[in-house]
């Protein structure tokens, strides 16, 4: 199994930045697109996507696959996803280890899964179906969670690892999500990272979060905090040079600010991955 | 008894939508804080997120009626319309119809028209891409075949009919100035919503042009268009007016290129 080569340091593509990206060709190595934003009939979103994909590598990142739902897979959605894949030629396609609704409805949220053998078998089977349909491995991302279930039979990291191994899929390690869930559920973020198989991780996510009344909330509306940068350095030590990107979905700053934030990631990676002198 | 994944998901889904405690028995105690409060994060996020989708799609209505009233109407819509599409882009599709069927704006017809206009602009924005007919396409048609020219509107174009001064209200809101007082117009107003250079826009239509656009909605030849216009008002100027509209429509990228291709063949 050949893990894809690192793309370097990227950003989430957001409509606020289309003009500046196309006018200035900023030093960003690649972009991650939110798949659903481009699953539309036509118009500016797809024109912009075409223009960006001519200049930069992209990866597709979805929020609505609902891979862990007990509702049937949405084949209409999968066909639209495949159509977008043909158009954007992504380096990989990802979504979240979560469910978003049942009974034909969507809650438009990334809900955590009970870490049970039944759920594991179910998720592995569904990833297999999606990979067969798309004809390629997909990447699955650990989510932030504010609850866990009484029925869980294993730790989250064991569940994630088993999903990846049994389904033979890639993983996105969302470092911020590890930090948020670790804080909310009082688990060791280092233990989480140490249990994720090195050869499965194709991408790191970095993002900001907020403090809620009952814990940390994965809001993507602030800069990456120091603790998450430290955890990122820890992840780099274990996984090596992995494609890294910053997600910002609310309170979106000017592109230059995000590029500067990305430079912090570059700097940490340069220091952490520096070859040891003989 | 072993609880299945489907049972857990069904209860959690119900508890989020109904803001009930039906799923709490499945939620583990938190190391610090209580599980009920943690679960409420998901319950609150559900309403906030769907309200955000509506705000994103109907910013002018929100600016017009204010945050509190908009949020109240959004809550009613969310309660009556759980999202059935995985893509948030389509969540608000039934919002105008919902408002029409509710009594929220019985005496405020301009609000219904405002959301109708906002939705048409959204549809125009990401409607399917079809190459637009150009002057060059037109020039490629031999004069003898000009009457055979098939003209069809782009999928992004639509014509609305408003009874109120809604477009003036929309324009004021867009410019962030005090909107005019709503009132019923002496004559219904026809509005063309379309996409040009990747931006959705609208303009008011004269009676003649509105009628001509109605004729070509489903595609007709240029000759038939002239005949239909002449049938409505044969003042001897029909070909001239039809040619003028054709020029305006070409400049606005309103027509589909494939129509011209058919005429060339």
C-alpha cells in the first residue's frame, strides 16, 4: 500500500478568496474543497473550481456522506460525488467518521458513533461500498464530539484504527478534533495519536475551536491555538511529512492572514522534520 | 437487551429534532460537566445551522423584517420542514411556498415576493451552464434561414410577476438604506431574473419584452416569435422590435447557443 505523497501545505477553498487566489496565485500548495458546495448544476462555483484546479492540486472533502448512518447509502448523492470527482480530478476524496441523520432526513451535523463492534462492522461495510462505487480508496476523518455513548465497547482511537485497517481506507487526522474531544472526554491526545496507523494517514486538519459552557466546541472560527500547534508537532513526529491544511469556516479572515497562519505550520514542520545531523 | 446502532441513531435523531431527552439513556456521563448540557450542543446547533442556511438564502427578508421575526419564522419552517436533502444548498427550496401557505405575511405580500425574488436569484446563480448564443453565432446563419433561428432561454433565466413595489424594497435593502413603504402597484410588474458574467441579476421588463420572453420560454423560431408578436400588436414595427429584443438578449447572454446551431444545420 503506497500512501500518497505529501502535497505540502494547503487551505480550505472559500468563495471569499476566489478573486484574490486567481489574481495573485498565492504560495499555497493545494486546496481542499467542500464537496457539497460544488455539487450544484453550474454557475460561478463550478467556474471558479475549474480555474483553481487548473493551477493547484485539490482534494475533495465532504460533510454529507453519513458513512456511519443506518439509513441506506444515498446513491443520488454518490453519483453527484462521482460527477464532481470527474470534474475536479482530486488527489483524494474524504468525509467524516460520523452519521448525519436517519429516516431520510439530514441533521447537517457530524454526529459521533458509538464505538461498538456492530458499528465497526457497519462502517467498514459502508466504506467498502463507497470505495467500490468510486473505484478508489477514500479518506475518513475523526470528528470532534461533545458526547459519548454508554454502549461504546472500545476507545475512539481503537475504533478509528480498526475502521482504517478493516475497510482498507485512508485517514485524515484532524489534530484539532483530537484536542477538542480529548479535552471534552478527558482522554490522552498523545495516546490517540500513538494508536493511529502511520501508513493510513494522508492528511492533517488544523483549525480553531471555542470554549462552550460544557467544553470545547469545534467552531472553525478562530486561529489555531498553541496547544493544537503542539499536538501538530507531536503528530508530525509520528507520521512524518503529511499534507497539512487549515480549515476556516466562520469569521473568515483575509487570505493573507490564513497564508501567514499556514506559514506557522510550515515552520513547525521544518523544525520537527529537520534531518538529524550525523 | 442489546441496543442496536439503529435504535441509538433513531433516538438521538429524534431527540435533536424534538429537543427531547429521549436519547439521554444512551449518553455516557461526562468526566466534567453533565451529559444533558453536552447533548444540548447538538440540539442547539441543529436549529442554528438550519436557520443559518435560511439566512444565507434570504438575507434581504431578514434585513427587512428584522432578526427576531426572521428567526421565529425560521423556527416554524424548521419544525414543519426537516431537511431531506444531504446538501444544505437545497434546504430552503420550500421556504417561499411555506410562507405563502402560512399566515405569517397575510398583510405583507411584499415579503412573499421578496423571498421569491431571492430564490430566483439563487437559482440563477448556480443554474446549469449552457453556452450562450453570441452575435457570431447569429452571423453564421444565412439571411435566408434567419426566420428558422431557434431561440431558447438559458435555464438560469426566469420571469416573475410582482404586484407590489418589491424590487424597490430589495434594491434599498441591498444598498443598505431605508426601504420604501410597501404598496400595491397600479399594474403588475414583470421582472427578468438572469445570470450574466457569473452573477445573478434582475431587471424590469416592458410589456412587449415580457410577452416576447413568454413566447420563447419553451423555444420558438424567430419567425414564429414575430408572428406571435404581430398577433398581439401589429403596428408594422414588429420585425424591428423583435430584432431589438434579440440584440438585447444576446448582449445579456440570455439565449442558448445550441438554438443557433440548430438553425445553421
